[in-house]
């Protein structure tokens, strides 16, 4: 395997490389975008991707009401206290009824938020940005199930977007100020007199250093630094009275540190750039174990070099990604087509690559959940494991069937299918392909959907299918071809 | 069989049980949960009549079932005081324990009959410390079986993980529903999950017959595969999926000999019975029914829910008996929490804490297990739990599944005595 991070030859940037870049730095793209990127050339292609990831704002925002879940007003608090004191079950019940209504409305809004993000990922002109938001969502994982406030999850999602390709240090600081995270990891209950260690622990174990790079005492001290980092309404508030201003010693550094200082100490640890470099590498380059010790030597060397670069650039993400996306290593044949697509990569990528109608973003979002990637509800604070954990006998069928849904409009939950529901013409993807013979047409689709590395033997059943169609290459036969290609094991890879 | 007979038979079975176990022989109705909770020694593999290919079925009652109107402490004055609008009258309910005054909701007649036949046990006051009243969060606690861990794994999944080195786990756990429940997610072993059997297959087959042939060609291989290659790993999974899909769909297409009621839970249990009959190598089936979040006008609604539950379980065991598989199957049913002792102003009930669990099968301890929580010694209007739900899991894991409960639950829990020892 090539482990060099030097850029490939400018001339070597062809359709294979452009396709790979579009898949990994985004969700995938069709033949049109691939050839545009080839024409632009490697440098411009990568530089534009990174630049876009930093600047563009999403055009449409979801309808999320900041006040659906809100704290009690003074009056309500008093009424509640009185009901409780006087054991007035009717009044308490009324309050609970109102809270339940709030929760129901909040869950409805969560559906809206999920559909919005799915739609945004499909339509965005800056897919790298969304791909980074997805990374940070899994890295700094918070769950709506515990936070129980859709607006806070939305705020967090926008915060990830703001810092997407920015600076990891700034992002980490933003996270200790993020209301959803403060609630999720109970830091809103971290008081001087009664410290709660949850956020301090996960910040070291999962967000910056990795297990084994800190002690239990560092957690205790870090928790003290984070005391008073609370939430009021939908905003961060520093609760000075609840903050422990005493001296703390974290990882050998001593001072009257607060939460931000604590994060600075962590960012200064040599383990931190390594840990983050591995995360970036696993997201963009290869499926690997999440402990550096277990990573094969060749990949580990690359990660170590990326870690140095991350450190040297003061945790700026952009330059590191730029280096990766241009490197010989990134385009090596042992990297291209060897990564298992996340459900989001699969679904969003299929819609973008084939230019299918979006169908229902609700059905797509339900599909993601069924495949194990419920947006805004990762399985735990450790985020999604990725790699092979995505694939089992059930999720594989769901993956294939959601692709079929995008291509044909056939809802996987319904037996019935109306041909009129297709509303999609893959003939458009044949622009620039002159031949209508089976082999070149199949090769064209295999080329951008599976990659040129697909062996002849694997194409044979597709040729055969196409050859046996009475009317040759038509909209209908192409629909068939696309459903077949998306149902191939190779289509699960990128 | 009259209720009185059912009661007597249950009593007989319970006292017989007391003699063979090392549990104290105080009268059942006076026995404290602590004595029922005595550590059991496990069913020996050589026990006659206890098959080795054992199946566990988990029924999840989502929404928070009102335990107090399910297993009814009619003998406690506070029951009627707190629930004047929704209480079940003594003459309507089914007597279970006349001494203490515990009865079953009238909709549960099929279950009282199962008690009489030695096929149903009811664990009273099941819960956990520091109860959570949010549906999702409390359900997560029940699913993970561990309030501290937050690793995205469930108790059934972890149990299946422990088998991974010893047997093929491709079909070890089957869950019915659109998404795999957290309970069934292992680190390695994931459940087969489907809502309808026709969804557990490639939907492209419905589009055109020519597609099926090509699909099959693309998803099989006779070559020896190097599974360090991800494409080979996925192809292997695809081939497993084809086999599993065919076996499962063939199994559920069999017509049952029993008439199942027409409701969601019954449809699921009918499929489970078929899969058990087809002898799939499945150890755990997970099914769910919802609707138990009865905040308003709950009386008719709750009666209907319990009716659906009882009729479905009863049909399920009739089918198992008729097909000769009854002795292989233990079933447990739980809800994420019970409801508050006092009804609310809308003739409903709000989220509470402890509630009953049900256990079914030939090998369960029939009748009431443990004691009913007090309606006076409350925790801010809520019941105090008597038996930790993990004690029930531990019994089932160690004594039925033969899977080490300490490793699965991360801690040794006392057995809840839900199985005959």
C-alpha cells in the first residue's frame, strides 16, 4: 500500500479518482459531476470542496419552535409546588398532561428535523460540510432520547455545521458550551457542592484522548472545572455561584481552571491529535479499529503523520483533509472501494448519484433508523461504530430495499407498487454515451456506481440481464439494471 | 374449570414447588419476596422433560401498562380510595389470592386459566432503583439491563454474543417490528428484524421476474472467500440473508392449527409459533405491542389492551401445545413502568414506577410470585418496587437459557424464582 501523503500526479486525476473523492468527501455523485471534477483538476477540485465546506449556509431551515420544551414559569413552578405540597392529584395530573403534550409536540418536531436534514444532505451544494456534521454528530454524540428537546438538538446540529471544517479546538470548546451536550451528559447537574463527572469523563475517554490516557483523579478534577456550566432556557449559562473556583490539577497542569481551561489542557495532550486524526481517518479513509494500537502498522503510520499535521496546524481540519484528499495513499487500490457505506452514505449517495426523486424524506429517515443510523439518536455517547457493524442479514435487505425505493418509488413496506410511481428516467444518465449496446451501457453504470475496479466476472450477470431485454436499453430496462446494481454486495462499499 | 379450581391447582403446584426447592416452606401468601428470591441451583440438563433446544420469547408492552388495574390489589382499601373512577370492582375481577386480596382484570381470564394449568406466573412489583418516568429512558433501562452502561447494547444481545464462539448465531435472535430493539443488539450478534416476512427479502423481486434470477446470480458464490475483504464479507452476509429469508418465510407461511385472534400481537406470536414449529435455530424471539399509555378514559381502552394480550398469549400456547413444542418455550412480558397509584382527573393514569411482569410456559412458577407492593408506603405517590427486573432476567438466563447472567448483566442478581427448580 502506498503510505505517502504526497499528492498524486496531476495527470493521474481521472474519473476513478474524481469518483472516489466525491464519494469520500461527500456522499457520491453522478457521471456529470465526475467529469466536471476531472476537468477542474485535482487541486481546484479539492480546494473548492474544502472552501465550500466552510462557507455555505443551508438555504432552508426546519420549522423547529424554540419554545416547545420550556422550563416552568414562576407561576407554574409555584402552582406545581403547591399541588405537590397539598397532594392535589388533579392539579398535578393537569401539569403532567401539559408536559405530555409538550413531549408529543417535541417528538413531532424531531421528525421534522430528521426529514429536514435528510433533504439537506440530498440537495446541498456542499456535501463535505454535511459529511463533517455527520462525523461530529457521531463523535460528540448526544441523543434526543435523553436530551428530550428537539430545538437543542437542532442548535447542536447547526453548531456542528458552523465548525464543520473549521478548528477542532474551537469545536471542542463549543461543545462544552452546547446546551444539548450539557443536558445529555448531566453537566446541568454538575455543582460545586455535588460534582457530576459524566461530561468530564466522556470528554477525555471519547471526545479527545481515548481510554488509558488519563486517571480517575483527572476526571474528578476535570468535573470540578466544568461545574457551573449550565443551561438556561435554550442557552449556555455560566453559573458562577455553582462553579468550583478552587485549584485543580488535570494531567499535571495546575490552576483555577474552568471548563474552557480544562479543554485547553486536553488539547495540549499528545494523545489528542492522535485520537482525532484516527477519527478523521476512519471517517474519510478506511474502516479500522478505534484503538490506534490495533490499527495495522501501515495505516498507523499515516494516522501518526496526520496527527502531527493536525497539531502543527493548531487543530485546523481543512489543511489536514486537503492533504489527505490529494494524497497517493488516499487513491491507493487498497483504499478505493474498500470502505463500508454508512446508511446515510448509502441513501444520500444513491439519491445524489442517480439523481432519483427524493421520494419521501420521512420514509428515507425511517429507513436509516431501520439500518441502524437513527439521526439525532445514536446508540450511545460513543456514537456509531461503523464498518462491518452496519451489515447483517436484516440491514442488508433494508439497504437494498431503500435503494429500490429511490429508483422505483416502491415503498418497501407495501406489497403493491404502481408503475406510475417511478417518475424517474435513468436514460438521462447516458448523456455522452453513444452506444446503446448492452456491454458499454452496463460498463458505464458499473463505472460510476461500483467503480472501474469491478471484475469482469461480476459484470457478467448484468450484461446477460441487459442482453435478454427485448427492447434493449430503455427506461424500464435501465430501472431494472439500477435496482440490480444497488443490490450487489459491492454497492455497499465506497 | 372454575376460578376456584384454578386457584387450588395453583396452590398445589406452589406447595409442591416449595418442597423440592430449598425455599422456606412458609405459606405462600405470607412468604416475603426475599424468600422467593432465594438463589436457585438451576435446571440440570439431564432433567427429564426439559428440552435442550430452549426458546425464550420476550413480549414488550409499550407505553407503561397500568399494573394496578392488571393485577389488582382489591384487598387494599387504598386501591379503591385512589381510583374511584377507574377501579375494577371486586365482583368483576378474577380471584387469585383471596387472603391478601389480589385478583386479575376480567380481560385476563385466559391467563388465569393458564395459571390453573400451571402455565403462567405473575411477578409482583417489578422495577428498579431510582425509577425514570420517561418512556424512552425507562425502556432503555429495561433493554440494557444495566442503568450505568451506555454502550448501545442490550441484555439479549449480550447474551447472544456469549454464544457467538460456540454456535452459528445468524438466526439466534429474531425481533418482529420495523427496528431492532436495543435489548436485542449485541456487540457482535445483531437480531434478524422484520415487520412483515415479505419485507425480509429483496423487494426488487416484486418488480419483474427477470430481476430475481439476476439478483440470485449476483448474490451467490461457490468460490472460497477471503473474508478479510469487505466485499467477501458482505457477499457472505448476503448469502446468509438469502437462506435466513427463505427459512423464515417458509416457516411463517405454514398455517397454524389454532385460531389466533385478529390483532397485532397475535399476528406476531402466530409467526413466532410457526418459526418455533419449523425448528429454526432461534433462541430468542422479541415481539411488542403498544398503546398502554393510558392517560385519559382508560377503562375501556385498558380492557381492550389486556384482552388482546391475554387472548394472544393463550392462543400462542395452545398452538405450541398442539404442535408439541410447548415444553421448549418460556415467555416473559414486561412494560417500561407501571402507573401512579392515584388516577388522574381525566379518568386515566400517569406514568409511575413498579408493575407486574408475566412469565409463561411449563417450567415457570405458576401463580403469584413475590408480594404486592404496599399502597400506603409510597415514594411520592408511586409504588416501591419489590423485585428488581434483572432478578427475573437472571433467573431466565441462568436457569432457562443456560447463559451466565452475571456476565450478561454485569453483576450477579438474585434469582427471582420465576422458574421451577
